[in-house]
């Protein structure tokens, strides 16, 4: 009789409950890390505030959206998306640090769900993004942001932003597990982010871009999500862009979660 036959069978419901418990434990561990190293959280909040202030007061007088809405109302939804996209880099850096310090190897030695380390990291970063979005909303209102949509539409836009951020975190988790250290993880992440965030509709209307760039800038995931959130917050043709954003986000999750889990299982330091 084989060892596999003698091993006790675990009910699927208990297995799921155990995986959720392990994920909650790792999430709590990562959130506690933010409280013990508050400077990391501080700088993750300072950067988006600086983007809002700089684009609002430096470029705001020179950029005029064709829809005649105030530039600050055009800008803020794009800055929300840009901020959570840049914040997703912390997932890759954090996992690379855990690998470099041998913490992931200790987790592997524990009787815990394999995906809990990754799910806990991405869930903690999702919680951080909630705080970032709340603070940015307050700063936006302070500099003149006045969404004309309903409160429900605004909350739907925030949910779309957070879902997009969560999907990106899984992609950057794969990068963090593939990098030899946290510095390399950061270097690997930004060349992917810069074209997506700046060649997008986050800061300027795509109509102002060269024709050869306009197609990419219109339909790439950051632009699609920024446009969907903008239409939800200040009014516009919502359905098409929201559907496209959800499709992009779902595609990221379907592809990147298995890849990240596979990389976690196969990586060794």
C-alpha cells in the first residue's frame, strides 16, 4: 500500500478554509511590516501627492481637455490609476527581499498553503492601495477636484482601480520571484511601467499624441482603466470602457496568478 493511500484525505472545504487562514496570516504579517517601517508607507503616499500637485499647478494651465472639463477633473482619475500601477512595484520588491533573506524558504518548510505567501503579499498591497486612494481623494478635493458623477459611480470607479491594482500585483509578484534581489526587481519593473503610464490617457488626451502612438495609447490597459474611471467619475460613455477594463484585469489575473504560483514553487535560492 502506497504512502499516498495511507495519507489522510482533507476535505476540499477544510483545505480552502486553511488556505484562507494562511493568507490572512501572511497579509497581517506584511501589514505589520508597514507599521514597523513607516517610512516605506510615507514615501508611497508622498509620490502620488506630488504628482497631483505638480500636474495640477505646473501643467494644468497648458493642457486643455477637448471635452471642456477642468483639467483637474480630467487628471485625478488618471493619477489614481498611475499611482496604483507604480505601487504594484512594491509587490515585486517585497517578494524579492523575502527570497533574498531566506524568508520564503522558511515559509516553504511550514505546513501552509503554497499560494498563501503570494496571496498574502498581494492582499496587503491591496490594503495599502485603499489607504493611498483615500488620501489622494482628499488631496484631490483640496486642489479643486469635483466629480460630477454619482457617489455610486465614484465608488465603482474606485473598485475598478483597486481590482486593476490587485491584478498588476500578481504580475509584479512574478517579476519579484524571478529577480535575484530587490534592486534588480525594481530595475525590471519600471521599464514595463513607464510606457504604460506615460503613453496613456492618464495625464493628457490621446488626441494630442502622434498618430503612430495613438492606437497603443488608447487601448492599452492603463489607458482603458483610466478612461473608464474618468467616465464614471465625471460622466461619459461608461459601458464600453468599463467592460474593456474588466476584460484586461480578468486576463491579467487568469494568466499571472498561475504563472506566479508556478514561479514560487519552482524558484530556489
